C-alpha cells in the first residue's frame, strides 16, 4: 500500500499525536501502527530511545566504572586465565581508555543504526516473502515505535544500576528479563549462556510489535502473525549464529 492510497483511505481520520502514539504502542498497538502507516513519523520515538539508551549507559559507567566493566568483560571471555596480573591491569587500563571514547558515541548512534538495519530487513521480508512493499520512511517509523519497549528496559536497568551492588553486577546482563540472568557463564558454557540471554522478554515484545507494525503498512493484507513469525525465524538464525561464534 502506497502512502497516497493510505491518505485516500484515511480522509477524515484524526491523526494521533506523538505522545498518543508513544503510549498507544503499549496500550493499543494495532490502532497506533495503523496511524503510523497512514502518516509516518519517527523523530519522537528515535530521540526518546537514544536519550534513554545514553542515560542508562552513562549511569552504568558512573556507578560501576569503565575499568570494572572492561575487567568483567575480559574475565568472562576467558582471556584472564592466560594473563599475568600486570598484563591484566594493562589490558584493563587500555581497554577503559578506548571504551571511554567509543561507548558514548555508540550510545548515540547505536540505536539509529539498529533501527535502520531492522527497517531494511522488514522491507526485505515484505518484498521477498509476501510480495508487498512500503516506503523506507514508513518502515523506519514502524520500527522506531516497535522498539519503544526498550525505554522500559532502560528504566529497569537504571534502577538496578542505582540500587544494586556494583561488585555483584553483570554489566553485560543487568536485568532479570532473560534466562541467562539466572545462569553462570562459566558453569553453563558460552554457547548455552548466549542462547539463554537471547531468550528475553523485551526481545519477544519487540518482535510482536514489529509484526503488528509491518502488517499495518500493508493494510493488514499480510497478517501480523505472519510478519511476526518471519521476524522470529530470522531472529532465531541470528541467535544461533551468535551462540556458535561464542564458542570460538
């Protein structure tokens, strides 16, 4: 369905405000994504996602410290067992300096890049599997709104960071929303731990919203369930590849 067709079909329909769309994603996703498909807009959700992502990362750095974050990353990777204490400290110091520069930048551009990639994948699914299409702006708008549950994930992470014990905190997996949170990487093994951390409540929530959103861009000619399972299959392939790479 083209934007022109959508506009003709929705003459006289009152457009939702950016705030209404924000809350509608959580309370009335079908109605909200239908409105987004009629008149795409992505700046509001994109800015909110970037701000909360940036704040959560900066809160983690302030509370835990970049050196501790890097040290934990080296330890769970298994490289620490091959290092002397002096080598470990050198790696931590150098890693903290590099991460101190890259992390804030990644916090600002990571979300837009992710949404760009998922938007392109959604367009590919529509075209190749279902023989449908929409504009990239519409796909980007749908994807940006579908990722709004990550705002709640960021708020939860900030609460854990502020009130948790930094010594017992896993900077790579802060919140108990996935199975991996309750496992030890050392005892479970890298591959199983990677799979367990991927089975996350927010991941499935976003996948569900992507299904509803991209279905709306076709006027529901493609069912939300069909889009959801298409995204789910690709997500499962990605998760399996990541688990395999963790063994290397």
